[in-house]
């Protein structure tokens, strides 16, 4: 189950990076101070925030997995 979640998360990260790259390219082609330029700037900012959130969640999951292993080890030691 964990591998499928990681696969989905990696696919989501790849898609967001792809969308962000496309938005960067389109913004370079847009006239500065045009509505399109500002719209793409907002989209790029949003993609960056989503990426930061997903990466933070991934790090939290990794941390939780480490803590869970440690707590489980202590429970087993107490039972023995």
C-alpha cells in the first residue's frame, strides 16, 4: 500500500512540475504587465505552494514512519 501511495505522490509531483514549467514558458512569451502575464505569475506561485505542501507532507510521513518503528520496538521490548 505504501508503494502505491508513493507512486501516486510522485506522479502528482511530476505533473505539478510539468504544469509549472509550461506556465514559466508561457509567461516568458506573454507581454509584461498583461493580464496573461499576471495570471501565469499567480499560477506559478500556486504551483510552488502546492509543491512545498506535498514535500512537507512527504517528510512528515517519513518522520512518522520512523517514530512508529521506534515506538513499536519499545512496546515489544516491554512485552518480552
